[in-house]
C-alpha cells in the first residue's frame, strides 16, 4: 500500500478555503465569537508558513473553536433520518471538512 503525503502548504491553503466556506454558515447560527476567531485564524494561516509560531497559533484557534467554549464540534453531527438537503447538513459537512483539515495540519 502506498501512502501519499500531502504538502503542508496545500493542506493549509485547503484549510483556509474550508474555513471561509464555514464562516457564513456560522454567521447564520449567530456564532459571532467563533466567527471572529476563525477569521483571525484564516489571516494567520494565509500569511505564515506551516510550522511557524503564528501558523501554530492559527491551528490552536481553530481547534479551540471546535473543542473549547464555542463547541463547534456539535455542528459536525448529522441529523439521523434526514432526507432533504438542509442548511444543517451543509453546516455539518463544512464543519467536518474544517475539523479534518485542522487535524491534518496540526503539528
């Protein structure tokens, strides 16, 4: 089996894109403090190299948003038995994408 490792710069860029897709969905949920933290994380991720102190700070902000006071991890759960595509499922998918990517770039 061959394992292809992703370029850390590409993963960071993907994380920025994923966060930018998640932010409007969180605004609709009135998660203003979490949005502010994620916007700051986006700026830090975009302007700093993977592994740098600022990059690590950005990753910590995203992780804290999901696991800390903002509890964004709650949005990663899908509703059982949902048959229609709703904003909730879109939020779940976007949240899972961000969480998956942040775990990938976590040093």
